[in-house]
C-alpha cells in the first residue's frame, strides 16, 4: 500500500466488508516493506470504522521493520 493506492484499497475493503459482514478483518502484510504516513492514517481510519461496527482488524505477517513502525504509531 502506498499513498497513491490507499484510497482505492480502502474503498474496496469497505465494499467487501459491507458484503461479507465479518467479525474480523485480517490484512496479510508480508509483502509490505514499510507503511508511510498516508497508509498509516488509512489503516487508523479503517480500524475506527471497523470498531464502530464491532469488527476487529488484525495485521498479520508484518516484517520486523513494519511492525516497529506500527508499534511507534
């Protein structure tokens, strides 16, 4: 995910979530080398939206550097 595709990814996730009505959304992140600011904001907004609906967001397979970025955020 980058600042360029974050809005499209977010919109696609919203559509999929509305259709599936999951209890948990798992984002597999092994191919993501780093999260930049725009993506972190998008993930934060997604998490807030999901929590309001009673849905958990899980980030899996984070590489060590990406995990550190998330923990600092």
